[in-house]
C-alpha cells in the first residue's frame, strides 16, 4: 500500500479513502465512526497537505479559544458604561417606570429590528465604497487614482474627506489640506482609505433626531475614537489595520439604529411624549450588541469583523474570545471612559491605560481627532 520511502501515492491514498468510507458506512458504533473520520482526515492531510491549527504565539484572528478577558483591576465596567450613556444623552439615567404607550413603542422597535426583512427596510444600506475599499486590500493594482475618482464624483463626500483629513490626528504636519489632490498626496493609500471609510460611515451614525440632538454626533465621535484605537492596537499585533479600523467604526451601528427607530416611532405614535433617556438606554443596553452583529452580517462585512462582534456577546459570560474581539473590547472600554470624561483624572486614566496595555498617549490622540487644523 505504500510507495517508495514509505510515502503514500495518490492512487493508493484514494483506494484507502474508499475503504475507510466503506468502513464508516458499515460501522455500527459511534466510537467506530469517530475513529474512521479521524483516520480519513489524517490521510488526506498527509496526501494533500493542510493548514496547521494555529501557529504558536500567533493566534488566528477568529480563534475563540485564545484568551479569556478580565476586567481591569479597580474599575467597574457597569459604572463606566452608565457614565458613558449619561454623557451621550447629557442626562442622568434615572430609574423610572415606562408608561404603557412607551412600553408598546419599545416592543414594536425590538420586534421590527429582530425581523431580518423588516430590519433591511430600516437600516441604511452599506455604502458601496466600503466593499470596494475592502477589495482594494487584496488588489495590488489598486492605486490612489482609484480613490480620487470615487471622491471627485461626490461633492459632499469630498467635503467630509477634507474635514477629516484636516484633523490634527490625520494631518500631523499642521499644514492645511485644501484639495482632494493634496489630501491624496499627504495621506497616502492607507491614510486615504481610513479617512474615506470614516467619511462615508459618518452620516450613517451621526443622524439627526427630535430628541437628544447631540446623541448622534457624540456617538460618531466615540465610533471614530474606537476605530483609531483599534487601528493602533492592530498595528502592534501585526494585524491588518484597516479591517480592525472598520470594526471600530461599525461596532455601535446597533446603538444608533435603536435610538433612531425609537425616535421615529415616538414621533409617529406619541408626538406629545418627550421620552427621557431612561426609555432609550435599557433597550440599547439589552439589544445593541446583538443588533450590531446582525447588521454587520446583513452588510456582508468581513467574517473577522462579524465574528468579533458576535463574540462581544460572549464577553459578558466570561467566555474566551479571539484577538479581534479582544482589541475591540479594550478600545471600546477606553473610549467609553474617555467620552465620560474619565481621562480628566490623570492618575486614574494612567492606571486604565496600563491595565488595558494601551498606548500611553492614547487620550491625547483622541483629543486630536476632534481638533481641526
């Protein structure tokens, strides 16, 4: 059955596979079936080669058995989260019983967003440029000219790109960028990719509302900070920065969707009602992680991004998660702490930076994102 040197030849391997599969069909016990499957798998790996499980010291992005996340010592995650929501709504979260009409609105919104067909009609479509940007990562022929052609066709997009390109973070030289051509030269392909994806995602997240007018803007600032933090952490681990940057941008799409739908339904059904943040926060807390994961799949975002969003649900259960999920967890926690003003306590901020193993100047970087040159 063996060829020269003890190696299996293709003909012999195929014949042995046939006999093993026949044995599988004839096997009566569960144990025999398992042993046959294992033998076939080993044989095929010997013949055709195969990808190793995970290289030692370099876990695959989707490896859910990599690490179990522990909360930073000395910090209350629920407290940081509550302070974050209070900063987003500019209002303290008070315990209050919802009225019957309010409960009905909340139930309708959750039912609508849980239904894939109804959700599609409510959630904005992913801008076509995002899949193009993702494909460009695998296309060695993609060039700056391709991006310029996309931007020039949309005046509002051009304005957004220039505004972001002139933030202190993206334009560290301090010389104002006045044209798309200049932005392209200064930012390069990687920088332009990040700025462009942020420009097309901003209107999806930063939506206007009849209630809590600043919520969309503040959530957008948080999403951008989270994206940049994810990117910085990805570079440290040798991961593809843009993919993780996109994860940070999209991770709170569930929050803004719930918020916008609640606002719309209150306007339609109870126009005289002025709901407080206690009406919005419970559903956002309960449902936004799951919704972000569903929307990412509806949008057909990269599988690593979808998996990382799925695994945010596992974090609360103390389950081990993959590297992308860990990066998002650390980035989001730091950015929620920052949004709530925690960085103003310099000593406490330094402790959090150390506990989460983040760049020492991270909060200064976040400040630079909101500073235009």
